[in-house]
């Protein structure tokens, strides 16, 4: 998968730079064309000769050193790169890129490229947790930059915590997965797809609300996978700490009623509707305008039903539309999913036991069973992005079968 790919490997100044030599070797052995850029600080930890020996290519050190007078080196690298990987990525590099500063060979190349960029973070745990660093990371995520989060463990500075560079084999696996996913056919090109994601926040008073544990990771993974496969995606999302995937039309809502109204206003124009949100079934009947004061005794709150979004979409949808729902259960998982499939007029339900390890809210993995009117397909433990692709594969097959009838 990496054979013939051009990977620009940036090395910033950190003790973890010695690991990058192993990464350069792994990528070169896999057939990639690896071009190394080192910052001045990186050269204090490891020599350019090491990377030149491993990649069989000259190492780029200075913006103003132009080995080929017919081209500008940083522009040529920026143009030919299929992927830029910075490992280790320091707080300094993150701060520069987040603020548009291009003052060395590495940052000028990053600024000039249209290729994807992966930052493999490595730094002291307190530096990593610094709000300024985290703000810069969040900002760059929103702009589409990719991140390999640091591992936890003993750090060279003597601290123990999150800050160790991801192992070279892990970064190489990420790169392999990136190209595998990127090179998939755009088999959903032009398909209009609406996804709901996240939780709802049902207010009790100005400072309190009722919610659930959903983070939106599964729904956002579906959006990311669908965009990569060419779909025209609308994301209707409740509160989530995740940055909405770039390329989707995003509608932010808070309550279950707001989510219902947002979906119903857009459902007619969709080809596929996927309800991955953990929609609140109930909301407080009375929303207090002032903060409720603590009193003696118990507090009783009366709840009323929210509209059932999937049920109503199932009743309204046309024959050429597909409806996919999620059944997050803790018991009788398949029985509940089958019942919801029929009762709500859906075409497919994704059932999962959220009490299982690796399948609950907030995890990066999931264990699901795809339940339609003809079959049930149990999937093993997979990343949520892989689960998203399996769901979309199933949707695509259902659309193909339907169109051939």
C-alpha cells in the first residue's frame, strides 16, 4: 500500500527524534519514497547522516539551501508529497503552524502543501496539557490536520504521564491505514446522506440539564467515512466535544425537540438517513426560568415524551429512501433491535450492547450487529471508523439491490 507513495517526514527537536529513525526505516522498507526535513533543534538529538543512510536521499535542513536550482525545495516537496508526517511534533511546531508562522524548512513546507499532514505529538506531560497547546491542537484539528496522540508512560524529563511519542510501528500502521482508506473508491459519490449524532441536553433550569453519556464518536465516524466516499453529508449534532468533520453541512442543536425539527426540515431531500444520535426520550415538562433553590425533602420533576425522530421518518420516507437506526442496549440486544426495525419502519438497525468492554459510550471502538429484514451480520471489535465503513457498505448494497428490482 505504501509502495510508490511520497512521504515527507518532518523531525522536530525532541528526545523522541531517535524513534523517527526507525519510522523512516519502516516506511522505506515498505516501498515509500521518504524525504526527511529536520529542524535545527532536531539536529541536536540525531544526525542528518542517520536519515540519509536509511532513506538513501539527502536530508533537507535549510530553506535557503537549494540543491536543484531549477526548483524551490520546499515547494517541490510540498507539491510531490502524498502525506507529510511530523514525528516528533513539539509544542513549538504546533504553535507556529496554528499561527501561520513559516520560518524554517519544515514549517514553510507544511504551509505550502495541499497534502494531508499528520502531527505525532511528543512532549512533557505538563506542556501537553497546557491550555495554549491544547487550544492550538483543537484549532488545527478543525482545519483538517491529523493527530497521533502521545502515549502514556515514563518521560525522558522524569515525569510520568501522557507525552511519549507513539511507537514507530503504530505510526506506520496509522499511515498504512490512511492510504488504505484514502484510496477506497468514492462509491457514494453524490448520495445525499443525513446523520444525527451526539446527545441532547434537556434543560431543567438555567444551570441544570438532563443528558446521557453519548460523545458523538460513532456518528462523527460515519460522517467522516461517508465524506471520504463522496457522499453529500448533512450532520445534525447535539452537544459534543468533537470538531465537526470538514466538508459536512453541520447543524448544531441542543434539545431533542430541536433535533427533531432540524431533521424533519431536511429529510425530504435525503437519500439515506442515519440516526446515530442518542436522542433524549423525555424532557422536563416545565423549564424553570430561574435556578431552582435547594429545599428540604426530595425534588420531583415531571417529564414528557420527546418526538420519536426515527419513527416519524420511517412513516414519512419514500420508497427510494433508506433509514438506518441504532439500538444501544444493555439487555436483549438483538430482540430489541428487531422490534425497533419493524416498529419504526427502518431498513437497517445497528445493534450494540453498550455494557460490553470496548463498545460503550466514549470509546474509539465498537462491537455491533447489523440487523435488516433479511439477515443479521455480527461484526467483531472494530474501530468506530471501520464500523462506519461496514455500515456504509451495507447501505450501498441495499441501495444496489433496491435499484435492480
